C-alpha cells in the first residue's frame, strides 16, 4: 500500500513537472536601431540614385519609430507620410499597397485613423517567420516608386536579417 502511494505520488509529480504554465515574461525579436538606420539610409540612397528626394522611416513591430532619414530636398510632409505608410503595414501585416488594393472598401475610412495612411510605399520587415517592423518611404512621384526604394533597401539586408540571432 505504501509502495502504491509512493508510485502514485511520483506519477503526480512527474505529470505536474511536465506541465508548464503560460509564460509571465515573453521574449520578442526586435530590430536593432543600427540596422534600422542602415535600412533608411539605403532606401534614401536608392531613391536618390533614381533622382527622387524622399524620407524613409523604419518602425518596430509595435509601430514605434526606430529610424528616420529625410533627404535634403524632401518635403517635411514626407516624414509623416512615410511613417503612416509603415504604420499601415504594422496594422495589416502586409505591404501598404496590397492592403490598399485588398481593402478599397474601407480605404477612405482607414485614412482617417490617426497615424495610418493606406498608400503604396510601406513594406513589412520580416525574418524567420517574425514581423520585426516595417519600412515606409515617401517623396518619389508615386507610391510604386517609393515601394521600389523600400524593396531595394530590404533586399540589401534580407540575408543579414535571416541569419541574425
């Protein structure tokens, strides 16, 4: 009888020790400010090579601004537009232009949400299955050209993102 109780107690302890409660502290992958700064520089440089003066912004996965660069002759309004394109990516999880195309039914309403602008030119920054943030570009003549600059910057750093720890 005592042996049975000990065995039962050991079984209960084994079961309890293998069941883990939900974590009270959660780890998250974050984009470093240094890499974010390199990304905005690459986007601005790419647009400059095509003759466009732009602003590029990188935001974290929570929408907080990590890095910003405005070229010499880019309008000050491009800062807000680039930021809000990046925020549209954070909201939707997809490129801002794709979000716009998929949800034309609510585009006007979304453009009235503070901090969100549903225009082409914002792309997600992803690595290893995680959305680390977003990059937004504004100032080229048309969102499609803004997106090209953002894409070139992402492509330049994608391998580095994929192998980051």
